[in-house]
């Protein structure tokens, strides 16, 4: 990619995402991930993710296919733990970060938004589809206890930053930090964007510099 394309990418980044609060950028398994602390409902987080590009690849809400990938994401979330304060009342009062998992189209048919791949069928008494990875709340190994579609309107999955419910006595939690819970799509939460590419070094440095500039500009505006 030539220099003028990097410059164009830089301007596009600034124009489209001036208000974005980028918490972390990292790579894993040939993919790039960005964690944003903008508080958005699931649909708005999805739209923002799809409006982003890295190295010619469109972004999407993260699709987690293995324990290693889940661990890599949760490690970054844990490193930046103090950045997240928003909680979900219907998620036991815990803090969460959106993923692309949802059963919006058909209740109990859990798919990844980006690929449309179904990985889970049913509620907490359901089963994995095709042996695909899932990490629903299951702190004692006898669950899982999620997804339970509490109040009949929990249609998207998020990674928990705390065990839930927050006030549960030890041993009575429904899930642990790093596991998934289904919560209402109306919750406004941070989110993880994934790209099927790792930028070239020059482009990566430019994007990090742009992200830093955006962070400084947002802080100045807020002051």
C-alpha cells in the first residue's frame, strides 16, 4: 500500500471515528482486534464495527472460535479493567463487553453475526452445534447456566468482566469473569471489533498514531 493510501486511511479514520474511545489494539491468530469503550447498544456497536476497515478488511463484532482466542481477548480486557464501569442490570449487575453472538433472528439459534455460523442451539439446556466453541456461564462445571433468556428478551452475548450475580454468595454464581452471558441488546456496552487481517507495519504504526491523536482530541473536547 502506498503512502498516499495511508494518508487517506488516516483522514478516513479521523472523520469517521472522532468520538471513538479505543482502549486496546492487539493481534491473535492472524487477526486484529480493537476494544472500544464507547457505550453502544448491540445494534449500534455492530454498525460501528462494520464501518471500520484495516488493510482492506471490514470490521465486525468479534467472533470467538476457541479457548485460546477467548483467553487472548479476556487478557486485554483484564489489562484495561479499570476502563470499564458500565453494568447490565439484567446480567446480574456485572460489567460486560459485546461480542457478535446473537439469537435475534430465531430464539435459541445462536449464531455469529459476521459469518452466520450457528454454534449453539437452545437455552441453558441446549447444546453446542457441530462441536463449535462456546463459553457460556458455567462456574462449577455442572451448567451451563446461560443462555437463559431472562425476561424473554436477551438476544445477544457479551463477555463478562465480573462474576455474576454480583451479590451472589461464593459458590452461587451463574458465571465467572471471562465467560459469556446473554443480555438484552438494549444495554449500552463496550465492544470488541475483529478484522481478518494483520496490518503491514507502516499501516499499523499509522493507525496507532491516529488512535492516539483521536484520544488526545477527545480528552481536550471533554475538558
